[in-house]
């Protein structure tokens, strides 16, 4: 969604809350003067107070759930103010108004109690309304700062010209400005392992076991071609909700930490090399990943950050790419790519031929052996 759109959503919710609180106060005033507006309806005073209390409680739950987005897209100071002012005010006033409703129900008093209770509700609602107004002022300043900062960053980028080397800068600004829907933040789905280095792309030179794969790329390609020619029935469709067709298929060697012996036996070169990767077979997947002609895999994130992903291109027609965290790379025969699939990523094969890579989701290199063993036992 991007920083701008995310913050705009928070800001809009804050504005709606302010208007809702004003509406509730107007209702209290109308009940006090005995001229109930049409939106007040035929409710009794106790029911009205319980409704107000329920609305405040729902707002408390909503903001409690929004604390992390508030910190990410607004700031830590805003989160602190929310927890210090907004949440206590909403919860305390909700409880007080609910208690007032209980008094009305117990005493069973009619209009005089209604008049008094509406005044109590009106006075109590002034507290969260005032807090919301103060936060709106802060949010407006933040909105101005975000847009001003983006303008400065884009201006600096434009002055440098379209020279190479600024792809990461451009991707980061596009996410900040919500000009791109591809997030540059890791934020993995599901389980997040503490303390692991997170970046979209990793340098293949950092992995000592990888040169052996590159040296054997011709043999690995031959095994992939043999699978396509002789073992089509063992190739499976990859099921993923972001697909618009059945063009993504796989020939698996490891599935969720378990070897597929029949397929490993058909590709001894792959089988031998996979065992050289630290943590084997604690892999999420290892496969020939086959992306059919004109295939497009929509942006998505993989579950957890405990794996990195290897793409070793084996059959690579022109016109294909993979994009991770807004940074695009093209597949080139025999040139490995390693990325963190907990970032939003997508892939496209715009050619008329299938694209095949050896794909391996292997344990993050900063994990210890004991941690890898735990990951395999946990079936992450």
C-alpha cells in the first residue's frame, strides 16, 4: 500500500472518529433539550448510553490493533501519545458511560434521569473528543512532513539523472509515495525469527557452496531437460492464490523438509549438490521451478523469514525477470540469484518458451545447526 496511502488511511480513521464523537455529543445535546433529532430514534436513555459505550469500546479495540501501523507510518511519538492519551480516554469513558447506563436501568427513573445522564455523557465525551482533536493536529503536521520529504527526495533523484545505480533509491521512494504496490519492507507472513539480517537481495559470493552449482550448470540443465522430456507426469502444478492460470509448475526434490526420493533418483546431479547446502534437508522447498510461456506470478510474500531462496537459471528464454522488494533482476543462464522471499516479490516470463530455474529455499545462513534442527522439527 505504501507509506502515503497507509498514513492517509490512519488519518481518515482519525477524522471519522472525531466526526463520530461530535455526532454523539450532538445527540446528547438533543436529548437534553428534549428535541431528539431523527438519528436519535426512539431509544431510551439507557440504550443510548450503552450504544455510546459500545462505540467507544470498539474504537479502543480498533486503535489497539493499529498500534504497529501507527508506529511504522506515523512515528513512535504518535504511538506513545495514543497509548498515553487515546486508549486510556476511550476505555475509561466507555466504562463510565456504561456505569451511567446501569444507574439509569437500576433506578428506572424516567425523563429527569435522562436529562441528567445526557449531560454526564456529553461531559465525558469531551475528553476523547479533545484528545482526538489534538492528535488530528499532530497527524496533519506529519502528513505535511511526509509529502514535503517525498518531494525533496524525488527532486534529488531527478537531478542525478537516469544513470544506473539508483534502482534501490527509486523503488524506496515509489513505496514511500505509494506510487508502487510492491513493498520494500520485509514484514514476513507468519512466524518471524528474531535477529536475522533482512535485505531483498543477497550477494551469491557470500555462499561458499554455490560455485559447485555454477560449475555443474550444464549437467543440471541436462537433467531438467530430461525431466521435461521423459517425466512429465511427475511435474505438479504449483498452487498459489495469486496465479491467474496453471502456468507455474514444479518438479520437487524436497517438500517441507522431506526428501522426494523418486525425483532425487532421477536427477543425481541435483541430489548430490543439494546435500552440500548447510541445513539439508531442512528446506521449505527444492525443485525445478517451471514458469510457462507468458506466465506471471503476482506479488506475494512467503511465510516466515527463516529461509533464503536460490534461483539457478537453467532454461532461460529472453524477456523474463523477478522483482523482490521493488528491485528487479533478470534471469541469465548459470548466474545464481539469492533473495529473501519474505519481501514482496513477483516473477514474469513474457516469452513463448518455458523458463526453468533450480529453486531452493534453504535456511538463513545466520541460523545455527540447533536452530535449523528446530525449524525442521517445527515444519516451518
